[in-house]
C-alpha cells in the first residue's frame, strides 16, 4: 500500500473515521509530551489533527503543517489556535528556527528519511528537540508475508531507525515500540479501511493476485472476530546534535 498527496487529500473528510489506529498511536505518543512547551513548535504531517489536539494546550506557539490542503482545512477548523500551513515534510517551512519538531504516523512514508531528517535538523534551533512516532517493520507483517508486493516500501526496524536519526544529526534520548491491533470481519474489510484512510494498494498488483492474497490471509489467520491486523509503532524523542 502506498500514500500520495491526492489520496490523503481525497480522504480528508473521512480520515478520522477510518484511522482509529493512528488516533490511538497519537495518544500514546502524547504521553511523552512535557507539561509546557516553550518557543516555536512545528508539527509535520499534522493531517486533521490527531496529534495536534494534544499539542495545542501545551505549546507556546504551534505551526501545524501538512501537504494535503483539505487535511489542513479540517485541522484548522478543529484547532484554530494553531497556525496551519500547507507544507510537505520533505520540504519543511524555513522561515524560522523551531525549538520542537513533532510528527505522528508520518516517517514511514518518507522516501529518503536521512535527507528529510537532515532538513528537519537544518530548520531547528540549537538544542531543539524532536518527538515523533511512526509505523515500523512488523506492521501488517502477516499480510505482507502473504502478498509481499503489497508493501509500499522497505520497512525499517528499530535499530535501523535509530541509526538513521544519528546519521542525520539527531541524538536519540529515549525510544519505545508497541504493537496496536485492530479487528476486522475479513481482509477485504481491513484493506478497505486502510484505503479509506489514504493508503492504496500499489498499481503493480493485479486484481486477481490481490484477491488470492486476501483469500489466503483469511484462511491462514482467522480469529473469532474474523481477522486481525497488527501495526508496529515506534515513539522516539531526540536532541539536535
């Protein structure tokens, strides 16, 4: 599955309905927020505001950004005290030096995470901190084992991500991984929910191949409720080197 700006933009009005795991993961990430956050903060990939809701009461000055304009409009209505701008995580706003950088459910989509994290380093103030959470290797692992070509990219594990951050000028202070599990009637329902949140099956997969993969998954991984989907999530706090 892959995600593009048009897909996330298309799904803005229904995103929150179909992204319960992202909401739950954002709340878990927010457990690491300090009571107050001084200076200017930047949230990247803010979407409709799953993590923003945890930031607005704690931040002195928050800039919330996303590359999808409809996501931005929805977020601005829900959390008007933040300043919302259209900007991509790979080309972040450079008009000021940020004391905190936040993101939730974003980093797995970065095509070149080292380059992007170096850019985040460039726009941050000396001594800045980064708090981020994202999906890592282990996410939908059983389904991707059934249909490897459905994976949108090469997934990274915890140690790989820690090294990527260090190489990009960030010193990890603490990190923790956790699995979130969702239940679905069958794999078709599972994939439909993921698609409706903005992710899509890569075009290289034919319809017949995908249907066969779903049948195999339903047969190999039944539960009392139907099937389950596991999402592995990593939260990390880092200091600008």
